[in-house]
């Protein structure tokens, strides 16, 4: 029976990690930088564009789940911003490849996943309490 609580706990942890990654992607979506093809002096002077991440949930041995975080590929898209000090001769900069619709979906998934695992944990607690009441 303790495995049930462990599985629910791992699901809640994975949901929290999914939300953290999505929130970071949204918060840094406007963190442009020089294109990788920019000259070395420009790349040394300005930070690279934020590299967004995504989460894959994988099954763990013995039950449960884990959140595996990896970088989105491609991590940037070229956008036109001639006012940026690190823009190339054509006015292009590297912008993080963040899809806001996908991030909204990821945040909803994390919410519902957390809630459902919390319900499992609560149900487990109620079952154990009932079992102890029966034994006494």
C-alpha cells in the first residue's frame, strides 16, 4: 500500500517540475540574443538567447514517474529586430523558440496532474484511516 503514496508523490513532483519549466519558458520568451553566426566579439559581449526546455515524463522502476528535462530543438528562431545592439547586418536576432499555446497546455496538464495525484494521496490516507478504525 505504501507504493501508492510513493507513486502519487512522484506524480506531484513531476507536475511541479513541468510547471517550473513552462513558467521559466514564458518568463524568458523575450530574452533575445545574438545569432550563433554573429562575430565572436558580439557573442562575447551579449548573452546568448534563452534556450527553452521541455519535459518528458517517464516511468520509474518500481512504479511512479519522473520528469526528464531537455532543451527544445531548435532552441531559437531568427527574428527581425534592427534596434537590438547585437542584431546582424540584416537586423536579425536569435529569439527563444517558445510556443505560448503549448506552454498554456503544459501548465494545464501540470495543474490537473498535480490535483489528480493529490486526490490519490488523500484517498490513500482515508483508506488507511478506515483500515486502522476497523482494526481497533
